[in-house]
């Protein structure tokens, strides 16, 4: 234990800066080097060198400087929502300023804001094989991160203040508040790009989360035998999930985009007169100029400048003239020849192919990395460099998704051009329409096969999941039971959303074509798919303007109307279950002095019970309802459609049902567009318009943050790696920080984290606790060396305290990802009736596993993201405001602060958060005063 009072050169220098007369400082030099255990001993020594007048006037200043200040760092970590940089730190500082001492005096001095720029360095991955799934997953996300970017420096603020004490100088206990902002590392773009990126990533990556859950469940079996893998239920679940995710996010998405590209071929055909001629000529000039310029640019150093400027235009004009007259077909003298449409179709294929190549190149790379699919690298064009080493000039990297996109794109172009030049040989405008429709039909047939295969795989997966659930129940493995629920939701919801969205997009597109008469009415097309061989209708086929309606009638199968109604029922049930908490999100309850505590407790219990019952209903009925809506009704609709065309046996009742459901096509369009608009609106309404989403935007943000935090691509720049690097760099800065006056560093660190920030904090601390080799730059933190950190003042390390509010560690992460967050979920089924009952010391999550001295968890009863961590579900005082539950080893505390939702923990509606945070800071200040941390050099 260090001496409380001493006189050193730094103390004398600080006294001089503080305005102490030089005569007094000369007298104090006689005490330099001496240390005093108590304040009385120090004052007695001062009386021996100073007169009573000098001692009385300077006693407070001398005690403050000679005793030395204690420094505590408070790091705020924000949660979900559209947060602003440094906003959370300022709100927490306001909470501390709202705390009062006796007689209404403020507990803290005003905070002064200072800008801080921290150098960001990556967090080295763990190299030890621990067998912990969470540690392995964290290492995988950190392994490919490059970091050390000069532009990655982190700008934050430091709010400097002091906690006042009646028995200490005013500036004795210094409190510095920092902000750990991570939202910018998790967001994808801004504006419309951000909305679309969030929207599609949420849909497409949910299946990957389920695949990852199945992977860890499979690995938990701990066997490498081929026969065990062959007959292992989770082994088959993993591969079926991987195949379903690839079908949904690969072929179905790519083929739909190719369909859209083919349909857009008809747009240039609407031009009249000289329009097609000028468009074909202009597009030909641009394409040839780009191709010729790019080829000649490679040889620019080998030819004179005059040749460059003369050869390029001549070569472009020559190639253009050859292609132009190659397509020339004389007209009849009245109109422009229709052969220009052939050239325009060829140019359109080139342009669209280039655009789709630019689109699918990053998409395929991201999809293969997210799905864990291997990529093939081919090197060619070897050459010898100046050092005599043989290097590869070109490298081609191709994966499953990219390979499928290339093959499907090449097939689409070949099919369209062969239809233009060979199948429909007439040199007339309708041949372009017919070629486009024939190509669209082939793509539509391929998409239909993919959807059918996906629905069959979902049925097979459902059987496997049912078997896995039965086996888990028999073996009493609740983690596998929760994994089954995650697997079911992770494929049913994305499939339903993609199906509804594609129907809404195509319905809107075909209705727009019909409204603006893009497709001609007097041109007929004989379809090979939409009409049965027994059809006795018009021999000419389908009018072009009715082609889209027939396609919608086939893709939106007869039973799809019932499926959409079931989905709408599921949405209404979810909204009903969450509406009270959403209302509390918009209008958070405020604590009033005159409010009856019994009424406050009653409101908290009602809101907590409503949300718990709503979750139970959704967890039990949700997968069943979606299973009915997605595979069963869709497959039944396909059966009715094939029976109508004569490909499958039918019966009069089925025929009548098919016709009756087909009459609801307009209702089908309206319902699908309405559901899509609601979903897109939840992503689009931000800022001043966020109130339009009625608070459900916060729930969507939770799903987005979880999705981004668990994302495994891009491999070299994952969001978790960037967030961990910034967080660890800030902790390194806190370990190295020194006060410029007395040279002391922080004696304790208090972390206060909200929502997703609590998961980020817990994951990082747990990883640092087990990291091998350990980061020497964080060696000052007690979580590095002590398995059970205590308040012992002589341990020589910086103790870490944690306060979490609205933490989803148990309610969301522990439930949905049981094999990754098994350390944060307990299955206690005992009933707690006595509020004085203590939390068992082994109840998960254990604060010692994170290297914490003390952990406070506060929650609101209507928090739909995170509530209690240690209490059981069957607890009589679970929703009672102010009732505290302490851990048996005094390492943590849990408390409900009353009714409310998720996003209002750091404002005037939550004074209890300020109270508990102040107690935590007070304990940290006491620990900092009695400890001498060994700071890293």
C-alpha cells in the first residue's frame, strides 16, 4: 500500500503552478522525499516548517497536491439505433451531473470536454486451441483483419470532472468520461445505399447465421468418425442449411436479376423514327471507343504519339463501319430498316453483361466468404520481373456463386442472341420481342425449379430438425433445442421475405408496363410454358401486353394468396405482442415524486408479463405458422397450377378452388406490395421521420446490428474485427495515460454499455481474458493475470467495473446462438420468492470469466432486446422496481428499474441508472485511492 502523503519534485512543481508562494515552496523542500501514512502526520510536519497563517490558508491546496489525485476512467459504449459520435458520453456525463449530495448539492463538478485522437491498431487473434466455440469464432473474425490503416485513427472526447466528497479536496477524485463509438464501423454506406444494403444483408445473412449455428452444433459432437458423421442428424442439417442458403442467395437472386435485364431489352424498342438508329449508332461508338482505347493503352509505350492519336480513331471507325453495315438490311423506303434492332440488341447484351459483371463480382465474393464456400484461384501469363523472379501476371479467383453467375449469364446471352438471329429469323420488330420473351421464359423456368427445390429442402430440413429436437429432449440438451428454433427461423423468414418481395417487384413492373403500354397489344407470342398442350385457345398465342399477367398468375401460384394471408397474420401477431413495449418506446414512463410506488410496480409487472407471454407465443407458434405459409402452401399452389395445365391429375374441387383463388390476383398484388412497403418503411424512416415507423425501427436496428456483428465477410475487414481493434486501442490508451501534473494514471476503469454495446464489451473482455499470447499493452488490466480479481489494494493492476443496461446477452444471443454464447445463458428453473435470496456464484454469466471486479445489470420490464441475466424466469420479484439481487460472491448485482422499453436508459426517464452508476464510480474511486497500478512502459 502506498503512502497517502508525500512531497516530491512533481508535487512542488504542481504547487508552483497552483500559485503557492515561492517562499512556502522553499520551506517545503525540507520535507522532500519524506512519506507520511496519515493526514495528521503530514499536517504535523507542515506545522514544523510553516507558520499557522500560511498553513491555514494553503492547507486544502497542500493536501490535494501532496496527497495525490485518484483517476477513474468511465467508458461509455452505445447500443442500437442511429447514434451520433460522442452522444452517449455526453448523456452519461449529464446523468452524473444529475446526482446530488446532501442538501441538494451536486455530486460532480462541471465536465470540461477535450478532443482525443487515438491510434488504432488491430487486435491480434488468439493462437491457442481452447476448444471454446466463442473464442474460435472470435479468432476467425479477427484472423484476416489487416488494420494499421493511417486513416483508421479514432476521434473521441474526454469529459474531465471530479466526484465531490465532503471529506476530500474538490479535485481529489478525478472522473474522466470517454466515448466508445462503433456504429460507423457497422453501417454499410449512407443514404439510399445504406438502406438497401441493410435491407438485403438482413434478409440474405440470416440464413448464414443459422448455418453457423448448425456448424457449431455439429462440432459439439466431438467425433471425427465418418460413420458417426454420416448418421449424425446435425451433420445433415448443416449441409442442407448450406445448400438452402446458397439456393436462396445465389441462383434465385442471380436468375431474377437476369430476368429483369432481359425484360429491360424492350425499352429501346419503344423509340420511334430515328431514335433506334441514333441509339444503336451512339452505343456502338461508345463501346468500340472503350474497347479500342483499353487495348491500345496497354501498348502506349511502344508506339509514337502520332500513331496513337491517328490509329485509335481510324480503328474505331473501321470496326464500327464493319459492324454497322454487317447488320444493314435495306428498308422499303418508307421506314428505317428493322435490322438496327438486331444491332441494338447485341449492344444491349454487351452493356448489361458488363454492368452485371461489376455487380456480381463483389457479391459473389461476399456470398462465398459468408457461406464458407471454397474459391478457385487460377494463375496464368507468367513472366520474369527485373529481379529475375518468375511471377504470374494474371490471377483469376472464382467461387461457386461467381461461377454460377458467369455460366448463367453466358447462357442467357447465347440464348437471346440465338433466338434473335436463328429461331426468329424474320427481319421485323416482333422478333426482338419474341426472342426476349422466349429467353425470359427459360430463365423463369429455371427460377421455378430453384424455388421448388428450395421448398422440398425446407420440408426435409423440418423433418431433420424435428428429429434433432426429440433427441435433444431425450438427452436433456437445452442448447440443441434452442439451436433447432434458430435453424427454423433462419431459413423460413428469409424465404418468405424474398418470395413476397420478388412478387411485389415483378407485379409493380408488369403493371407499369401495362399502364404505359410498353409492350405492344397487336403482337402475339406462343408460349411454351404458360399454355398446356391441350389448350384450345387462340392459336396465335398470348398478346404481349398480357404476358406479364400470365407470368404473375403462374409465379404467384393459386395458394400463394393463402400463404400471404398467413404471413400477414404472423405479422399482426408479432405487432400485437410488441405493441405495448413499442408504445413505451415512443412514450417512456417517467418517475414522478408523487407517483405511488405500488402503481409503478403494477405497471412494471403488467408490461413485463405482456412481453414474456408475447415472446412465448411467437417462439411456439412462429415457426409453425411460417412453415405452413412457406413450403406447404407454395407447393400446394404449384400442384394446382400444374394440374390446370394438364401436367398432373386434377379433380373438379381442385379446379374450382384454383379458379376462385385466381380471381384474387388483384388482392394478391395489393397484399404483397403492402407487406413489402411496411418492411421497406421500417428501414427507410430515419431521423425526423422515425416516428412514422411507430418505434418498430428500433427492433429492426437490433436485427441489423446483430447481423453485422456476426458477419464473416469481407474476410479481411469484418465489422467485429474493426470494432474490437478500436475498443482495444482505447483501452491501451487508458492504460498508458498519465496526468501531466502529478504523473499518475487511472486507478480504475468503469465500463457502462447499453444493448449491443454490452455484447461487444463482454466478448472483448472475455477474449482478452483468454488470449494467448497476451497483449502486453493491456498488461495493466487486472483481467489479464488474476482469475478472480478482488478489491485488494496491493494487487498492482487496474480493476475493471462493468454496468450493462438492456443487455441482450441472455435473452437474444444466449437463446439464438446457444453454442457461441453458452457462457451467458443459464437454465435455472427454481422459483425465487425471497428478494433477499442471493444469486449463486456459478450462475452464468460469471463476472470472473470476464475479469471484472463488479458487474451491475439494470433492465426494464418491457425491454424487447435484453432484460435479466442472472434471475430465473420464475421469480416473484422479477419486475419489481428497485429490488436488488446480489451474487453470493459479491461480484455482481441485478436490478429492475421499472417499466419502459429499450432506448431510454440515458435520459431523465431513468434516474436509477445515474444512481447505480454513481455508486459504481464511488467504489472505483475508493479502489483507485488505495491501489498503485503497475502501468506498462
